[in-house]
């Protein structure tokens, strides 16, 4: 929200977010219950001209400029070797912890998490299922198709149970500046409604 308030482009919003991350860190409980549950955050940041994926691990972060096609995020780090912007100490910190030898190609998701990046798009999970659904409609995605994907319970995109999806958002951002941007938000606690 602060990125939206303080920036007029996607890349400037990314800068706002990483500057705040550097200054204040991240944290806080992700649930309203008494159970303490925290995690690091990922963001899809887009304007009429460009889109970015920003993923964080503590104060460290990597950002990937989306060059085309489809891209999703979901409960895991997904930026691998295509890193367009990064925390200035990202690689040095990984070396100091023994997570990366400094010789092989740097893979953010593999280095900063336990994700097997070779299996990200083939093993069943929210990220993989979202990737499959987006690719199924690649080149013909409409706001209605996005709403369908975000309502999908079988894939786990719309979660039920202990952890529930409580809201979804679909935005239409035409490249022509004379056309309005349109944003759809769920108005119920369950995107399937």
C-alpha cells in the first residue's frame, strides 16, 4: 500500500518497498489467532508498462522484471537465476552462511530456501498449480479467467481449512493511458463466492 501511495511506476514502488524493508524489517503475526505464524513476503508489482516480482528473506531480497508470458507467486521463493535487482549484500550474506560457494551460478530460491527449483513447476503445490493454470490460458487471459483461477479450490489456489484464502484481486491495466485501469476485489471472505 505504501508503494502505491508513494510511487508512480512499478519499479519505483519496488524501491519504496525495499527501502522500507531495509529500514524496518518485516515480521508480525500472519494470523488473528494466538498461534504465532510468520513468513517472508513476495509481491507482484505492475503498472501499465512493466511488472516485477519481488521476493524477500529477512532484509534480503531479489527482484525479477517480468519480460513476457505469465508469472505467479505463491508461498515459496520462485526467483531463480534471473535477478534484475537485488539487495547489495545478498550474495555476500549467502556466502558467509555457507549457502552458496560463490562459484556456481547464483539461484536465489535454491540458496535462500529449501526449494528444489528444478521441480517448482512440476511438483503439486500452489505455485505449481497456479503456473499450470496460467499457462493453460497463456495468450488469452481475461479478467474472468483470472477470477476463475483465483476461485479454484482443487488446485489449492483458493485454500480451505486451517489456512484460508480470504481475498483476491484482479487488475486490468491497459497500456493505453486514455483507458481506465480496473480493479476487482473479493467482497466476501471466500473468493469462490
